[in-house]
């Protein structure tokens, strides 16, 4: 039997009834059915400022010296066994709000915290039907997870979804469930 894991999901969509949220919902249910605990942060609803590279990370007792919602996320990232990024594709990469979270992962590098020994995954959908559209976000994801020495367990990349509910015309829901089973 697989070990129960603490999984943190960070979403990037501002659309509550959107396609990436639909995949997150089924991923969450399957992961919980498998005995994992889920903590979810919807970055689009949070106040997270960009990293200023001040390098005072964790010196005030918080991950970021500039107090914003990243300080709510950071402790759960440290405790987590796995991190899942779930988002629509915006201009070939992560939307700004989730990118701000990722930029602040710099705190983990500066402090040598949350580096290594974590699994991660990527769930992305986009309106375009051309799979190379995912190249930018896949590159950013891979470089981020490599730098943090996290091990990717998989990616769900679903093209050709625009309107809410379009995900149900694809196999994206099934892919998200299968990804949850890999943890």
C-alpha cells in the first residue's frame, strides 16, 4: 500500500467554473480516495507580490519579509510531500498570480528549505489545439522543479478547451484521475 502523502495544489485560474478547476476537483477527490491529504491554494484569489530578491527570506520568521499570502503557502510547501500546479495556459506559460508564487520559491533556495525529496506534477489546459503551445510552461515547470530537486510524477496537458465545460469533451478528466493515482 502506498504511503499517505500531504499534497499541496496551487491553482492559477481566476475562473471558478473553468476547465483547470474541473481537473483539480477530480484530482482532489481521487487523491483523497487514495488516502492523501490535500491543501489547495487558489493563487488568483490571493495577494502575492513579486519577489524582490532581497535575500532576507526566513530571517523574520516568515518565508518572505514582505508580508503577503505567500507566507500562508510556504509552511505547507515545506511540510508537503508533493506539489501540484494546476492552471490554464496564459501567453505560453503560467498566469501572473501563480508565477508570483513560483518566483517566491526563491526563498526555499536562499534558505535551503523545501529543496529535494518532493514529488510534483503539472495540470494545464489551453484553448489552442497545437501541442507545442505547452512548450513554454513545460520548460518553466521543468526548470523550477529541477532547481528545487523535486521529482515530477507526470503532466496532464489538455488542448482545445476554451469555454467552461469543454474539458468534458476531452480525456482531461480521466488524465487528472490517472495522475492522482501516481502519487
